[in-house]
C-alpha cells in the first residue's frame, strides 16, 4: 500500500506551503475533482435517506462552546478565542452545537421527527505539530457531518440506518475497514453527563450494531466527552489505525441546549441527538482512497475519467469534438495530443485513468471508438455516441469496478 503523502503529491492531488501553515493542505485541481465527486455522492445518498442540508458558520461565540461543554472538556484541542467587537469568537471544533441551535430556532412537533440535519462543513482543531501527517491529521477539516434529532425510542433505529449508509459508502469507495469499535469511557477520564445516560447510549449503540449485523470490539478510553460512539476503523500504509466513520448517541447536548418537542400527548419532551459521519473528513477519506487504490480511483472518483489519444494531428479535431461531447455528458475528460509524445507514451501516461480512447484514421472515418480499460481489457469498437452514453452511465455509477 503506497503512502498517500508521497503519491498524493506526485499525482498533484494536494500540496502545502509553510506560508499557509502546517496541517493546512490545499487541494490542487485533480484532488479537488475527487473531493467534489465525494461531496456530490454524500449529498445524494443523504437526500435519499431523508436528510436536509444546512450551512452554518465556522465561527461561534465562546459562550456557545461553554454551553455545549466543548470549552471545559475540549479546550486544549481548540484554537484560542479571537476578540472581535467586545466578544470572543472561536473557530469551531465541531458542528454539533450549531445544529443544536438550528433545531431550537423554532418550536418542534413530534410530527417533524426524526429531523435529520446534514452539513459538509469546516471545523478546526489545534493539533500539535508532532501529530500532523499528510491529509490524515490536519488542523482544517472538512467534515461530512449530520445530526438526527429523534425520540429515544427511535435512536437505535436511526443509528442502525446510519451504519447501513456507512457500509454502502465504503463499498462504493472500495474501502474495507479493519474493524468496528465501540468506544467507551475509562475510569479516570473527564466526561460530561450522568452515568445512566452513558449506559443508555451504549446499550442503544449495541442494539444498532446488532440490527446492522456488525460485530464490534469494545474499547475503553476512546469515547467522546459527551457519550460513547461507534468508530469504523481504517488502517494506513504503515498499519496505523484511525477513525473514518462514526455514529454517536448523545443525551448530554440536548439537555445542555434545552432542546424539546411537543409530543402526541401535548407535553414537552426531550429528543436524543444521534451524531453520524458517513465518510468522515474529506481529507482523511481521500488519503485512504489514495493508499487503497494507488491513485487508480474507481471511475466515479477519478480526477480524469476519460483520456482521448489522437494518433496524429489530423485526428486532433475529432478528439476535441469527442471531448466536448464527453463534457456535455458530465464526464471529466482530457485530450493527450500528438505533441505530448508517442501513442505508447501517452497511453502509459494515462494508465491511472479508467478509460482511454485511441483515435486513428479508421475511428475518425467510422465515428467509432474502441475503449481501453485500465485493467488491460479492450472493448469492441462502438459508435462514439454510444460510447459517450455508456461511459457517462458507468462513470456516474457509484461502484468501484470499471465495467
């Protein structure tokens, strides 16, 4: 398994600069294309699962994080407050306090629940320089996050549904987790909330894991400060484990923010908050994808999905016309012209692209193409219009295989 830091730079997916700062990578065009494909995928599966998308600012007043408990339990991992206009603003370390405020922005009824709020948003953590590493541990994080507000009676069901989404997303990305961990508190840790709530949360997560058909390993000392969580673990090229996807059941923050809803009985009830991240941070997800696939991404994620190789200058116009049709069909395409070297050299340079089309005089005359697949297969010639249609369908299918 290659190291994503080396390969990611070689493939011009991301970079960094001392003037921007450690742990603050930037995305180059190819990496941004992979990131955008992931964003579109996550938005699509979340919409189908009943989530509503929101946007919230990456800053909040210090009082917000004092209320949520982050200030007292997580302050060492937060950037220091910034004095602005007589107030102290903080770069948020998580999105959940903002979503709690969105929930309580008006009265809620049991008819609205479960309310599933999703956001792909930025958060910031003051990680020590010694633990930073490529894209897996950064200070500026783009997180695929969501919070489900629901009655306690449906919390396990919502958690199990989130676990099913996680499993589906990992299959589409071609990622195989190394294990599923039930992260619990340890005896000496500093945690928020009452022990009975922690016990209820852990029992509900075990119920969700069972419903999802997932075996797990319990591990003390890895819980969030406000509750236990399910962590889906991956391993990097060096065998180091990290968490990619999570599901948590939280009684603490709904109480801290005094969240409520009107039940069928007309009384006021407290919802539970299910935190879940399907693919985790985009940075860590892309790092894992680079290492798992060695830069040869599944078609739907590939920075360039189709490379067109005209044999000579006289086929250049045909290739560029075909590229325009591919672009209209939503494909990410490039043309490797004759001025870029021999046909063999250009095909080799395009070896990580899922599909290569070599266009010679015969193909131009017939308005046909013969697709070369990354795994060495070559398909029978087909009309170019059919090829574009089939490529578009295949490249937009969320599956890891080529054809």
